[in-house]
């Protein structure tokens, strides 16, 4: 169910393992990849029996990950108006890209290249601050490679394959046997060592992780046809497209939770899953496979006479006499007395702000960051640093499915109201 995109250079003397990429990049011609599988060897002497020699060094020496932020055709707009998909906050304390980087760390892969381009400022900052040596060992790294001009190339990356091709000179700095190519905005847990083991066992040039799809999702994905030996026999970019000839792709079957954030509704649902006791989605509480992120040294959340049920509360929040049900409350969120928040995603704030805010002549700036007293929010996503006034109703009262109201600080996608980053919603507003 995942699309494949690989570089077209004979200089890449390594194998590729692909766990899924953005779907709208062009498919390149088959790469000329050189086999690095060695024949079985054994050593004998008069004192010891024959023993096999390891064919590969440990994955932390032989495998590097290539992680992509995202492309310009984001399906999560307006959350991507000022950030890339990988930088979007999720589950109160994290960002989407944390899931993929954590998969690498938990799989003992400690050489990680992040190729970024579109709205990448916050993503680059997060990666460089969050993963400077965390769980990576003395030789590990997360290195951000941002799109730039050079004597050979004077334009943007023209897709994922082009991005890898243009960065080969960096990727060849270490004696890497395989490259693991990953999307940076998908939410899933995978032990990449099992994927690598299957790849090596089959002596594949390319191995792609595939997911058994639900019927209502088929139109959203590329489709692999796989035989009983996990050989790819056909590939279609869409169900109505002609099949493409496989390019030596073995398939690695994955049957766990995997969300590629194909829509605002999918992102919303993934957050809602994090609030449920019987979590059928991504497990944020797995002690054997922890989720890493930037340590922020925030104080514990302060809760004063609030009623909170089935919710996730991030660090450093100030929650007064409010009611919160089935909601993700992001870091540094302030909620005033009498407010009611239901089935929503609040992304929180980048700063703390005193409540006694002066207008200074700017319209709406007298409203502090956070949720004002007596406001009611239901089935909404409130982006960072938004200022929601007192007695505001964000409930989609007319049941609108799609609306572009960015000039007024909000949009509606798939019936979900999205309050834009740093938007100001005046006292008494009804949305």
C-alpha cells in the first residue's frame, strides 16, 4: 500500500529499504544498484569447529536512514501554512517526525539524514535541538540537509529521488551497506531491524514495506500485488492507472497501525485515539519503544477545580475551573473559568503570557493566548498561540463541511473547525 521512489545513480553502491514516501512524486527509472551480499563463509582450525562469519556489521554501523520532511502538496493545510508536515504537533508533547526518528533510535539505527525543503524552519530547529546525541551513541547523529543551490544544481529538489541523488556526496561519507528511506510525517511503530533482516535474507536490491489496506482506503494509496514469496508482481500508483513493471522490489509485510496523515480528519482521529484507554492506534506509552522528542523542562500542569475526562494534558498547562472531555491539550495551554472543551485538539503555546494584556492599539491583542472564560469548543483543532476570547462558541453550528475563512482566523475541513496559528477570535464570536 506504499509508493516507491528511489534514486537513479550508479554511484549509490548500497541497497535500499523503503518504508513509504509521498505519493505525488514522479517514478524514476530503475536504479543501477550493486549487490553487497557476500557468500557464506566459515573459519576452521584444529581447536574449534566450523562457525559462520557474520555477513554484515551491526545495523548501527552499516545502515543509515534518510527521512523526508514532506512535499509542497500538503494534505494537512492550513496546519502546514507555516510549517512542514513533519513539524506538526501531535498528542500534546510531540511532533509527527518524532515517531519516525524514534523508530530509528529504537531499531539501533543511529545515522539519520533529514532532507528538508518546504516550510522547514521549525522542523530543522526541532531536529537539531531534540536529537543532539539522544540515544545515538558517540558516532550517531541526526543531520539536517536542507535544499540549497550549488554549482551543479540551482533549483529546488524535484521530488524524493532527486533529493537523494543531489545529496549522494553526503550519503557516501560513511561505509553504509543499506539506506532506509522514510517519510517523516507518518505515524507508526516498526522494528526496522526485522525489515533489514528480511531484506538481507532475500538478497534484495530494494525492499518496500507494504500494508494490507482497508477497502475505503484503496484509492488513497499505491497498490502492490505480492505473491506468496513476497515478490512484487505488479504496482499501480492508483487503482485506475496502468500497472508498472516492478524494479526488483521484494515486499515486507507490516500488519500494525500505520497512519500516513492523508487528511485533516486522519490527523484529528490519530489525536483522538491517543485519549482512549483501549488504544487501537499508536501507543504513546510503550516502555519498550519510547517516543523521543525535545526536552523542554516545563513545570507540571496546574489544575484548579477542573473536571477532566478521557483527555491527554501536555506539560506546563494552566487549567482553571473548566471542563475538558476527550481532548488533547498541548503544552502551555491556558483555559479560563467556565470553559468547556470537547473532542478537540489544542496545540498549546510557545510562550507563557500574563493575562492582563494591554491592547497597545492593536485590534484583538487585548485577548491573551489561550481559551477565554466561558468559551465552548467542540470537534476543533486550535493551532499554536491562538487567542480565543471570552464566551466564544467554536462548534460549527451550521454543520459546514468545507469553508475557507482564513481572513477571519479559521478554516473548516471535513467538518472540523481549524483555528489558525496565532489567530484572534474576539469575545462572543460564534463559529
